[in-house]
C-alpha cells in the first residue's frame, strides 16, 4: 500500500475517488463506465456530469465517452461553448453532459441545464482547474450532495488538494504507476510530437520522417488497436516485418519505438529495456508533463520534421552569407577595437556567436514591433468604422428613410407654388385643360419609356400615313 493510500485507508467506503494518472481521455472515459451502465436512457435530465478544463478537452472527452459501448442509447452533449450548450440542451434531453465550468455556468443561469438528478460528477484533469473559480462553485452548488464524485489529475498539486478538500472530502486515492521504479534503465533518445487530435493522426508523419528499418507502435488505448493496424495496412505494412503493433511487449533491438499516448511506467520500462535507437511519443500538449515523469533525467526533445530542419539550415546559411559579405568589404576597425578587450576573457568564436544572438534578438524585436503596429492600425480602423456607423444611425440607417404622408404634407411652400393637392379646377369629370394639344392629350413626340415614338395619326388632318 502506498503512502497516500495508507493515509486514506479509513475512507475506503467513501463514494469519492481521486485517480492520479496522465490526462489520457480514453482512460479517463473508462472510469465513467460504471456510471454509464447505471444511466436510464429515458431520463429527462442529465445524470452524469463531466467537468473538463477547456473546449478542446471537452470535445476529446466527448469522443472517448461516445465510443464506449456503455454509452449506446444515451445522448452525450459536449458543451464546448455557452451558446451551443444552451441550444443543444433545449432541443432534446441529454443523459451525459461534458463541458468546462465557463460553458456550464451560463447554461445553468439560463435554466437550460438542470443538475437535480446528477448521480456522478467527474473532474477530468483537475490539476488544470482553478479551485477558486466562481463558475466551478456555481456548478457544484447545483449538484446533489449525495452524488458520487470522481477526480483525475497527474499529481497532487495545491490546487488539486483544494478541490479534494472542498468537493471530494475524504476521497479514496488511487495512484497509477506514472513514475518508473528506482534504478530502471533510461532511454537514450526520446522525442515527442504534439498533435491536436488523436495520436494516431501523427503516425504517418513519424514513419515518413524516420524511415526506420523496423518499428514498433505501442498503443496505450486498447480500443485503438484495430484502427492502428488498419492504418499500417493502408501504408503498406501488411506482413508485420517492418512495423508491428503492440500494447506492452517490444521486440529487442527495435530501431524505432512509437508511443501513441503516454504509457504506464510498467509499459515504459519494457520499451526502454528493448533498447530502441529512438523513441518517439505522439502526445497532446497537455501530456508533456506526464512524459517528463517517465523519462526522468533524459529530457524529451521536440520531434522536428525534415522540412523544418531544412528551413532552419537555410536561415543559418543566409546569416553566414551576410557575414561573408561584411568581411569581404573589409574588417571594420572601430568594431575590432571595441571587441578587443573581450579576447582576453572569451574565445573569438564565442564573441561572434554572442553578436549573432544580439542580431537575432534585434530582428525579432523589430518583427514584433511591426506586428504590434499592424494590430494597432487595424484596431484604429475598426473603431473609426464603428464611429462612422454610429453616426449614420447605429450602423443600420445608412440610406435616408422614405418620408411619410405626414412629412410630405408638412413641407413648407416654395415660391408661391400651390400646396400639394391644391391643383387647379378642371371642371366636370373628364374635362382636361387644353394646354398641350387640340385634343387635350399628350404633347407631340411624347413616348412612354422603352417604347418607340409613334407616327402621326390618321385623323390629325395630315391624311393617311403612307400618303406622299
């Protein structure tokens, strides 16, 4: 029994459990299987609530929950934003709700989310949550006191301890093997590739860049075995001689070991014991602290693609070319005299490297100044456009509003012109003033729009039309 487990041995019967493990969403989702199996598919209110740190974690955790067989027939809602959460919860009842406190609290205020029937609450990656957050307090205030509460975190940080004391009092602690045993062998070269989605999406990039004669892919999620094998078959690794998939055992002297996620310390020890030339872990950015616990003294290095390395080398070649051009113009005497005292303390190459670093810092500062100026100019232009819209009627009355009948009637007289509607008397109906033609019609040459003018009429005293 470990020290934390011994400290909480008297609270074994508690319904609250704290799991200290990496933020692997597949493993976190499996902790909710008992709660999913107890859910009723006909429930009108949420019965399982999962609190995630942010929107990305919400979506990833929702995908892992929806992939479990225990969630079949239950509606899972990922509240990644307050507006979408309100719309989804108002459209149809949901039995499982996943979201961050910032997205769940507005839904509670708008009465779109009700937590009266919640039976289980799970804090996922609790070391990324703020125990003093008002949204966390607002969400937990609506959860029934008798609900079971679970928590996952990588380590017992002060923030995690505050959450445990406030919402999971006397919780039982379960610690996974996240740290190798003392004296365990260490890997020589460890690299990591950060991806935003599933780790499987970065596997083709690693295989293309490394081009190893033999590779072993270690899958931390057993549910992803079939998908990994299908991807290898699509890439051409069919017989398993060049690449194989496993969950724990790694063949000795493997050239490349690829980890899809952060494994346990036991699996890590098996990978290191096989002595691969290179170990590449495909992880999410929040998994890096867990990987550093496994590697120990061997600091993991970022996995740089070949294109990125080529761009860096090209940049360095341009800098060397600039230096060659400067030296070809002649050695500057003033600068040599200024740096000569440093030769007694440092090597000449070290002095040149320091000068090069100062040059890079200056260029970076200038580039940052240009970006800040562009942002400032855009902000000023947006404010000017907003003020112009407000001056023209809050951005909506850009065109003049048509005058009503009352406005037209109230128009003042102009130069003795009779008021509108005060036309001269035309006598009996049908009589028209004889001011245009003898027949009182329209003047000669008048033609409606889009119509050609007509010739003279036959009864206007000029004879037939065709008469010459």
